[in-house]
C-alpha cells in the first residue's frame, strides 16, 4: 500500500538540536528544560547548552518513562512557569511519552522541541496501540507497515502510518481485517 507521508500523523522529529532555535523565535524564553534519556550523550547536551546560553537551563534524565522517570517529570512540571521551553531528546518512545505528558500538563506544542536519537534505522522500538482490544504493546522492534503480535489479544497487527499523540503509540490493526467476513 502506497502512503503519502504528507498525509500521515507520523511524527517528523529531527535528529539534531536545530529545532531548539525555533523555540526562542519571537518569545520571551525564561528557561530551557532538557529532558533526555540515556541515548543522548554529553556532547549533545553541551551543544544544547551552547545554543541556549545565557538562558537558564535545567536538565532531567528520564530513562524509565513508565515509572519513576515520569514522577520526576511531574515534580519538575509543578515548578513550570510561562516562558519555559522544553527540549525532549532520546529514543522515539521516550520522546513520544514525555511530549504527551508535557502537553497534558499544559505545555503548547510550539513550546516543545523533539530530537530523536535513533534515526539510524527504520526499525525502531515503538509502542503499538491495538485498535481491537485497546492494549498498548510496549517496546516493539518494528518498522511502520510491518506486522507484530498484540500483547493483549495476540492478534497479528499491521503497524499503521498513524501516531496517536494521546496514547503516544502507533496504531495497529488486525492484518486480516479486510478479509474477515
């Protein structure tokens, strides 16, 4: 099936920190917050610091986006004020989860820059939301358009070109859905 990438909701996140430059355009930025996972090394963090100096910078390392990491993020967000801008860097799964949490807490999409560290391959670790049993299969190594098994109902799912910002996961539907009676 040929899909026009312009007509999908697949995130178009970048792989460098140039997205940070767009955060400050026309606004009074009072603080940058860098939220990253362990896939982002010190050289990348130093590059970010050089880009935002002399604006204050807070950093938060979030490696466990299903547990304690989000607790630390919620603590940080309780101090958030107008003028804060967020840079979320790491794997696609980390960035999607943290971005969803930021927007739920009141951040605007224009206040968030996303930088993906795993652009090297089309097969990434992704979360896949089953349209049939409403289970999210976590950390599935699959490319968009390929198939994987649902962790909830065990159906073979096709990973579709739709990323749900609400669920922070790709849509999966039964591979044989059009063949069922």
